[in-house]
């Protein structure tokens, strides 16, 4: 989870048995977006964010052929419940490798 994602999303996913790591828990608060995305890639994790700057970074990496594990993006106005339900569906239906170099938009 990007550092700006609401804690409600993280807590709800964990209550459903989903393994979630926040930027805060990983000691990555305040680092640049490219560093956050690189760290998620190193850990083999898809990054969930509501920060449009990650869309720019994802597109830059796609054009440059730079590997990243994947980004799931939701606008700030997407309801929290929708984010939670869609993220749960993604986890249940897909492997992280399937999101390699992809940007997925919520709602699905």
C-alpha cells in the first residue's frame, strides 16, 4: 500500500486474510514514488495507490522497458468499499506476476 491509502482499506483486507504491507510498515514513508514502486517490485508486490503520480511513473517504466511488479490505481472518489472488494477479487483471481508492467484501474 502506498503511504496515502486509507487505513480502513488495509484493515479490511487484513480482516479478510489478505497479506498487506504498507509503506509505513516497510519504513518507506516520505521516499519518492519511483523508490516506492521499486521497493514493491523488489518485494514481488503489486502496489495499490490513489496517487496519480504513480500513473506517470508506471507509463515511464512501460515506455523505457523497466520492470515493475504492477500498479493498481483508484481515484480518490472511488468508494472505500469498492476498493476493498475489488482488491480482494484481484488477490483471489490473479497472481502478482500477472500484473507485471501493468496498471489496473479500479473500479474493475
